[in-house]
C-alpha cells in the first residue's frame, strides 16, 4: 500500500519511487540510480524535447565533464552563484593537478570558450548549440529527481549578432519547445513568466521559467531559459566581424530542462494507487493481461498485443499466469500504464475485451474487431482529459490576492496572484519568512512579459515550491 497523498505527500512520493521501481539512492549521498522504467520515461522525454530543439534550429554537441576552475572565475557573478554547489577535482593520476578542475555544474563557461573559438564572422551567426549530459551540483537536501547531486539534462547555448535576435530565440525555446512539450506531451499545464532579480539565474539578464502545480499545491520549476546579454560574451571574448569589418560582441542565451521533469510528472498526475502516465509519454501505453493460462486465452491476448503494436501503439503482453491476477493488475496500476485490457475465457466467448482506464479507473467493454481503433482514439482522449483535470486543479487552487497577507495565506496551499506594484521587492523578502516565493512575474493575462512591459501590468505568481 502507498501512503495516502493527503496524509503525507512526500512519503507518498517516496513510496511511488520504490514500489513502481523508478529509482533508488546511489552509493554516494545525494546521487540517484534511475531504474529501467523511469529511464524509458526519460528516453521518451529526451526524444520529444530533442525533436523540438532541432526544429528550432539548434544542433547537438558534447563538451567535457571537467572544467578548469579559472574558466568559472572569469564570470564572477556566475561562479558566485554556483560556488556552494561545486565539486572540485584537485588530485588525479597520482599527483596534484596544476589547476583544479570543476565537475560541471553547467557548461556556460566551456560553451563560451568554444564559441569564442568558433565564431569569427557574422556569417557564423547565429550559432545554436545544445548538449545532453550529466551535471553535478552538490546538494545538501537531496530528493530523487527533484534535487540530486548529479542529474541528467539538456543545456542549450546560442550566440547572436543582436539583442533582439537573442531575445526572440530564447522566447521561442521557452514557448515552442518547453511549454509545448510540457503541455502536449506531459499533459501538465504550466505558467510562464520571468524570474525576479532575486530568483534569476546567476549571470543572466533575464530568466524565463515554466512553473507547474503539483498534486499538493506546491510549485515545481520545470524548465528555464536565460537571456545572458553580453555578460558571458565579454568574459569569454565571443565576438565577430560584421559586414563592414568592425569587431562586435555577441549576445548569448542558455536554456535547460532535466530529469526533474520525471519528478514533476509523478507529482502532477499521480494518485493513491501510484503513477498515472499520459499516453503520449508513457513507455507502455497499453498492457494486455491474459487472465488465464489456457492456450486460447494467451493466444488471443498475444494477437491483440501484436495488432496494437502494428498500429503504432506501445503495447505489452502480460501472460504471467503463474502469478496472481490481482497482483499483476496492481503492478500495472502502480506503473501508471494508461490502458489495461483484460482477456479471459468469458471475454472470448462474447467476442469482446474489458478495458480499464488508469486515469479514471473506468471499466468498459469493446468488441474485439473494434479494439485497436477504439484504443488508439482512447489514448488521445485520456491525454486531453488528464490535461484538463490538471488545469482545473491549477485554476481552483490559484487565488487572486490584493495584500501580502492574502498572498501568504493562499500560497500555503496553492498559488496566489498579486500585482507586482503591490508586492514589490520588499514584499518578496517578507514572503520568504513564510516559506513562500515569487515563482515568476507574468502579464495580467498570464503570458510571458516583454522587456518593455510596464510594472503596473505585471502580476507576481507566488507559492511554496520544491
């Protein structure tokens, strides 16, 4: 049994990780071992995000794990922001290193060094690069998928000739890659906005974020995009010769998403029976369970699983009839497989199958000759309805506040929206005393603000967070 969510949500989350066989603690404190089922989730996420990144015009590269410490020190604000989290190698090959090497907490500095080498002329711009890698940020309070000392992610970096071009590309990544992926693949509604000066990425001019509400009303930052201005370009001499032969400094961006999205997926959709996975991202969309072990039943179940696979559905046959039927169905519920099909002797006599939706637990029958087409249509319905349910929860648990006290009260159990002119930096500092933070600033209609959006048109989204 899982701990009920309303009794102890963090304990429920840990139970799901263990009992759905998603991940385990690594041998070094703060690290994690991602088990096959969760890694399959990550592979689907990676493929979907990668497709969107490439459609935006970026290309994949790979950069070293170890970074000379002097690289980070060249951008003072950046290294100051990361210094408490750095893991530093001082000894290797049986001797002390001439210069300590930092295990990458992010690769801004190496990208900066390489872009300075690769960009020469305006013809080399824009340069749009992305890498899939691991990073290390020493974490004092680890929680698997949410905060670990090592995690997997993608980080993109671009160099542009103008500020407007850099800004437009960062916004494109944020909306057309991250928001689109989170909503259309993970069925998680997200609120987009910019971070305050207090919360933005170290060294950035502007940080954009996608904030999602988890099942307990807390926020989780799902992805971020940064306009770096010319800060890194000046520090690393990333420049180009324009068409008139003049030397110019580039404008750069960076953006990233990580295995934290797995944690967000669990907490945004899970229930007291375990995972509930949206069909588009689920490693298995359908499991066909043979109720009995007789040849006709297993043969029919196998044929149905094959027909689904041939139709492009990620399906698996469960013919482990030496195990109890209830135990098997509980396992698939825990793992959140969107549709379970039960095939038994009585079903075959009636020429139909029993279907169970994991999201609603609705059970119904379908004629055997319509099963494949019905299931393909049902998968889209499930995604749409899971997104709608998450969106409805977000709306119900987001309050409009006009005072700091109202924002604190609402932020204890959900989100609050309060005019930025009412809250301001002073109010933001006061929120921290109540463990409430400004998740982002967005426009009054909930959209991403522009550089010229006046303060009176900004609304602060506040809440507790992971």
